C-alpha cells in the first residue's frame, strides 16, 4: 500500500494518507482567543482533509489538547458549530502544555477517505 505525504517538510507532513485513512498533524490556530484559534485550526483541518480527498463528515477520531481546561466550554462552542452533527467522531480532550505559550488549543484528526 502506498503512502502519500501532503505538505511534507523537514520535520513533519501536514497530513499522511495510508490506504483509505488520512492522519493530520496537530493543527493550532492564530489569534488571541480560544475561539479565534479554534476557528483557524478547524479551517486548516478542512483544508488538509480536502487535499487528502476527505472532509469532516469522514472524521473517525479527534484528539483535542487545551493549554488550560478552563477553555473547554469556549472550545466546545466552536467545535459544535463546526462538526458535522450527523457524523460526530470519537473524541477526547486533554489539558497539555503546547508547543508555544501563545497556543491555547490543538486538534489532531484521523479520517477516512
């Protein structure tokens, strides 16, 4: 089975397709608020899924990392407005120290093609 790398860089690829599954790198967002960062990151998820031949209705699992769990409700409001309500994925949310202090949220997505 072939492996396709999307937006491959020296450190990582934006997404990797293997068989009928696409694995996205963690997506973080720009902006000051959790809402802004979530909206930005989820636009990137949409873009990478499209590049792989998929979309949010085919997401199998999402792992969400918050720099502070006090952002949970704000993140959920953005998530619920974005996610396909007929095809909600398996999901987990954890608190974690992210790659840079400016980041408040990160989404890691696995989807079918």
